[in-house]
């Protein structure tokens, strides 16, 4: 009996102690203050693993055809990525009809500038700040990267970013996206961008492609709408033709909304791809 007890004690001593998950704090911040600040849409939530410093940082911009959505629906994104060692910032921005283009991307630039200037207070590294966005959010982050005028207006530059991640984004506003629940130009594109094709071309990331330092990751829902799938494929083809730094991954079995709704769930490939990209680990790309 004494021998059995001793062996059990030795076995327990040799067993690794499970590492507890870090406590995640959530802080709401106004990233625009003073005259013209929107008390709801000019706010962001910071999800921070407590007691840790020098972590990579990811800003997330939600979708919603530039006309709806709120950061409160994406708390799971902040929590999931923060548990994996990434300071995660979930951003609100003004929507149509309150603003039209370029109001949305101007807000995205303001949020990115605020984070670059303040993230070290929340455990992040300024030189490891990534932008990410789903659907309309994918449009915003890639436009910030390829058209430097928006970040320049807030005293920053795309070269300060560590990378950009677009999840089933919109990159060409001159082409119809007819097989989504929102329908085509009339309900999807015209309200935020107008009917003038030249103006919509100027608002399209695809029309601003240039040599950039930050790498891109384009994630596509394998079961996305046909026109949305084509947007990502054509965007990636244009990037590769210019030899720009892009990785392209399709997530099988995910629809347009499932791609982001299931982030953080057990064995979710989208989560794994995001974490590996932000952590600088190799991706299984095609």
C-alpha cells in the first residue's frame, strides 16, 4: 500500500500542470473625441490577455454591406483570438445612410491610427499591428493598405502595418454581386458608393494595387456566394500578377457568414489560419 501510494505521488509529480487560460479584459474606448464624434460608432473594444506584454495586435472590422452591423456581435472574435495570445481590437465605424464613402474608410483609418499610437498601453507591439475585416470590412482594410491617402490623413502610413487579412471581402465595386441576400448594385453598392462608375472604381482596392511591404492573407469561404468567390479569386490573381506578397486559402464547408460566426469554435480552420499568420508561422497555401 505504501509502495502504491509512493508510485502514485511520483506519477502525479511527473504529470505536467495544465496551463490556465489567461484572463481576458475587455475595454471600450472612444477613438474619436470632440466635435463630430459618434458616441456609438466611433468606439472600439480591446480584448487583452491580462498580465502579458509585447503581443501581436489584430484590428477587426465587421461586415454588413457598409450599412449595418455592430462590434457587439463580434465579441467572440475578440475573446477567441485574445485567448490565443493576440491583443484583439473590434471596431465600430459609421454606416450608410449616416455617411457614404469615404466616411467608412476614414473611420477605419482613424481607428487604425489610434491603435498604432496607443496599443502598447494594452500589452501590444506597435510593430506587429495587423488589420482584418470580413466582407465589407475586407474592403476597408485592403483599401487602407493600397490607397495610402487615408492613413496619411491621420498621420500614419500603410508601411507601419505588419499585415492585412481579408475574409471573403469585396475588392471591385464596379462589378455586380447579385447572388447575395442583399442583391445587386441597387441595394448593395449604390447606397454607400453611388451610381457613378468612376467613383466606385476609385473606391475599389483593385484599382489601387501597388508595391507594398505588409503581406496579405486572403481567406475565402468555400461555400460563399458565387460572385463573392469570384471577387477573392480575381483579387488574388491580380496581386500575384504584380508579384505582391499574398497568401490565399479557401476554408471548405463555410458559407459567407459562417466564416466569421464560427471563428473560435473547436478546430475551426479560420481561427488557425489567422493565428498562424499573425504569429508569423508558415501557412498551408495553394
